C-alpha cells in the first residue's frame, strides 16, 4: 500500500497501480470525497486508515536478509542501531558466532509489514520475524532450535546502540531487557546488550522463542543540503551504463535480455567465453570442430549474445569463468575449499597452448560472428572465480596473451584487474608498474561487491590516471550472495543502496561505464515471468528504472567535481564539452530543501527526473536557475536527476 493525501489526511493506495492509474484513482477518490458531508468524510478517512491492511504504511524496520537490523526509519531518516543473532559456545565468550553478510546462507521474505529471515548459525536454526507496529516501533520474534542435543553458553539477540545519538530528546528502548548481559563495547560511546533467547542445554527439536519490542524516537534532521559544482575541470568521459550478459538460465534469461535492450540505453556489454566447452581436451582442435558443425550449444549461444550486442554498437568484453581441465593445476574447483581457497591456477607449462586456445576462440568469434572483442579477461582471477592468479602471474598473462592476440591480428586488449572487489587493488600493481604490460592493457576493471570506502575507491581512480587509461566497473551491484534471497532485490533498502553506490562510483572513480550484474534473469532487474519461481507477468522493478534513469545520461559527458554538504546525500555530475549538464542525487534520508551552486553561465532550466518508492523515472516540473544557483525540494529516499541541455 502507498500513502495518499486527502484534505491533509493520509489514506492508502494500492502498490500495484501503475503511476498513471494511481493518479487517476486519487482524482476519482477526491471527487467522491469532496461531495461528502463532514460525517461521511470522517467515516471515510477512518475506514481507509483502520479497515484496510496496514501492509507497508511504515516499511520502516531496515532488516538485512541475513538477520541484522540496521535501525528504524522515520520519515525516511534512519534512526540507527545494530542487532545480530549470536551463538556463544559452551562455557566461553571467546567462541562466538553471529549473523552477518556472506557468513551464512539465509532466506528472506516480506509479507506486507512483516519480514522473515531463516538462517543457521553454529548448528542453531533461526527464524526471525520483524513486524512494523507503528511509527518508530517494531516487534521482533526470534525462534531457535538445535539440530542436536547440545550445551551452549546461550543464544542471544545482540543489540548495540549509540549513547551519544540516543540522549536527551532522542530515545532508544528495547523490552524486555532486564535479563540482558551487558558487554563493554569497544567504543565507549556505545551500549551493547546480549538478550538471551535460551541458555544452557538445547534439546534437539525443541523450539525456544522470545519476543522483543524496539522503539526509537528522535529529532528528524531536515536541514537543507548544499550541492556545489565545479565545472572548470572536466575529467574522464562517461559512456553510460552497461550490462553483463552471461547466459545461465535457459528458460528465463532471454525475456529479461530482450526487455532491457528494448527499454534501456546500454552502452557496454560483457559476455562469457565458455572456455571449458570450447576446448575440453588439449588434443582437440576447437576451430576445426566448430567448422565441422560440432560447436557446443552454449558456446554458440554465448557467441550470438556477443554478436547481438556488437550489432547494437556496443563494445564487448569477453571473460572466462570456467577453464578446461587441461589448462589448470589440480581438479577443477568451483567452490571454496575448507581453507577458503577458490579456483585453480593456470598450468604454467602450458601457457602457449592456453594463449592459442583463447586466441582461436576470439578469431572464430570475429570471422564467423562479425564480432571483435574489445577486451578480454579472466573473471575475478584475484579470488579464483574460477581461474586463480597471483599478481605477478596476472602481469605475465597480460604480456604473453596480449602479444599473441596482437601477433594474430586481433585488436582485442586485456583488462587489468577485473577484480572480485575494490579491496584487492594491490593485485593490479605489478602490471600497472610494468611498462612492458602497457601496450596490451585496454582498461582497468574492478567489481563493486565490496570495498566501498572512499579511500579504497580512490586507489582505482589513481591507477587509471597513472597509465592514462579508462576505468570500468566490470560488475556492478552490492551483494554477491543476494541470489540466495532474491526477494531482497525488491526491497527499498537494496534498490537505494545500489544506486547510491553507483552515484559514489561516478563521483570518486570517474568510470567509463558501470556494467550491471546482470541484465539477465540472474540478479534480475525484472520480476515475474518465472524468474526465481515468480509466475506473475514480467515487469520492471525500481532497480530497473533507477538504472534506466542513470543510463539516460547523455553519452560522452565528462565527470566534473561536485560536493554535497551531507554524508547521507550522494551526488555525481557530468558535463558536455560545450553544452549539457547532468547531476545525479541520491537522498537516503528525510526530505529537505536543496541548494545547487556553481551552475555554469547560460544554464537557466533543468529538466527533473525522479525514481523512488512510488515514482518510476517520472518527469517532474522544471527547476529554474539564476545567478549560478537553483533551489529545489529533495523528497525522502529518492533518486533525482537534473538535466540541462
């Protein structure tokens, strides 16, 4: 449900209306409402507020899909605290396991105002149910059971909050808390309580349950934000958003690909080279087999995907995930070992055969599908998904394979990095500092799954400047484990965090493109159509419209400097060589007034586009600029784009 307003009174509207239909519904209700006398108006309002399901009136508890609460949102502002599900081993607080991102394999579901997480931690099976009760108040039910009879110090609901933030008029409360164990937080400005669900002996199959009510009350910060531009220095260009098109779901991929390519501007594409299927045995000649009609079906589909993108005018990156057994050391390892090691190293005694095999694939793609790969990479070889390299091996590959590709007449160059996340930047340094690598490096690439702090992201921008090349975010999104709990893709917190990260990446890294993972049914921007078992009709989500709005940026505009006076409002700006200016703003808090300064002379009007909980890439009234400034309203938790031609 969504909130509408009649004579200043909030009422509910259905979420599944399209925006236009919702507006017509409001008009129809208003026409009826205005004809009522005062008593019927009172009855009408009460009916909507009480009789209809409260569903998502508040949508306020910010629950992560692994079971941690980040806080409660009131009027868009996060009144933050932190909770975790915690299992403490028998007799010792040194043996502590807790919920966390990428630590377990949880499941997440939402049913209106109720969110449910199911997970397992240290042999204890958890069900956590979080329900929004009213503004600033949520109820948390935690159920747990052991898979075997066992003794533990206990299972606890770990709650931590700031004593500085929650003081005076700002209040944090959880009840019951009388039995909680107080632990000294590392930071003395915080309070931490371990509230027991059950302690001591756990009998197999017995469900232990506790219920808690958390309430927050605080001043909502709606102070104005100032956004300042400096268009005097233009950075690297932005081509637009891109997409990954690795084919993994035969029944559902094609509909998503078709929809995205038909309804969104996509500037770059990345596809798979199914190397294992292309060249299974060293003795086999894969090109001869293909010419004789024995091209593997998955290889053919991947090549046709590259061809389709190329025909649309996109540069295409070709990446390897799974190598053939002959090219690696050890048994193929597509999962982490107990020691946490992924993938396999390449067999250094067979590097010439490896160079030839990859080159033959790219030559066949060019000669038979009319597509010359712009760049080539091994996917996330810093981690081993699924080829694992050392930094020095990566540098050697760039020189060896790069030379081989050039010798065979291909223009294809290699990506430096294509790392699993931003944290592993040192992986690129040997090649970055090796002059012999530079003729073969086409661009630098990293994936945005982790490593979002500003200083880490600056390392990548600095690397691109060092060798005067472009930077790509080869895989864009925020949670590498989210395929395990796909319902979370539709949560506002996921959507807003994703576009917030992209805005920060633009401002800090100045990438040529951010390639969404993916524009297929995997991590899909669409729902329905059988995706993740959803049999409803295919439709775009908020994440689709956010990416579409970002991708609508005029191609070739260059990154310019921009600053926000608030940490919870992210901004990025781009400008054309002569004309044109685009500003992307993500407000992850309460609504407020915004003042934009530093607007170049000659710009008088901004077109305005917004995507938020109820509006999808919607055009808003123009904003007028004067004397290099503009003042406008910034709604709660929205993604706003200002465009001047």
